[in-house]
């Protein structure tokens, strides 16, 4: 939607607005997906994490503190609305695509080639994610302890993946199977 020569200015304006609102959501259900995807696609997972790692409304932590184990229809589950609703569920894509780092290689059809590129943000010490493909499940399990990072993955039969460890620009290409990688975080 934005011409290439204007994208940096628009992104700076968006970040200014997010900061002005104390890193709290102001987009509403329809706009959330676009905000989340814009931040993630521009390498701003740390901003996403700050926006969601709290227990005030609007926020997922606010729902958790009142006992919600599924998404509620409104940010404040005490309002009497549904406690099993997909409203506000757009964060799911960010959890899988960014935190777990599981993505289809869009240049190849059918999720037969994947990109595994986990994002290590904030004070998170581990993330587990699983995504089903036509060929089987893709599993990602990462942990960090201090500067030590471990990534365990399972790539299903007849698939391959480019695996990027945090801070590395060159992928390690693997075929189907189980793999474990370790690195130092910078």
C-alpha cells in the first residue's frame, strides 16, 4: 500500500504512535493482524513482545489473570462475553511465524521447503511450536540459557528447510529428520 520510498517514514510514524500509547494495542480486532504482521515483517518482534508481555487490558495477560484458558471475546473477560472465541486471535500467526520461526518458503509450493528462523526476544527462555503440513508435523523447540541457544527441530519426510540461528545471516539447509543446533547469542 505504501510506495517503497515512503515505507521507512510510515514505519517510523507507526512506531511513534505505539510508543505514544505506552506500547498498548489501539488497533482493534480487524487491525491487529495487519499491525502484528507489519511489525514482524520489519524485524520488530521485540516491539511485539513488549506490546503483549503485560497483565493490563488490552492484553492477553489480562485474560490469563482472570483464569481464561482460551481466547475471550473481549479483552476484559469479566464483561460476560464468550470465553471461547477467536476474537483477538491474530497473535497466533506471530507465535508460529516469529517466535517459533516456522514459515513456508513462499517461492516453493506446498510447504515442501520451509524456513525455520526463530526470534529470541525479551526475557523468553524457551518456545515450542508445531505446524502440520501435508507431509507431517514440523516441530521447533528452542531454549536459551544466558548466551547459550539450543534449537531442536523435526522436519517431516519429503521436506527440507533453511534453518537460521539467531544472529546468523546464512542458513543451514537440512532434509527431513531430527536436528539439534547450538550457538551463542550475541
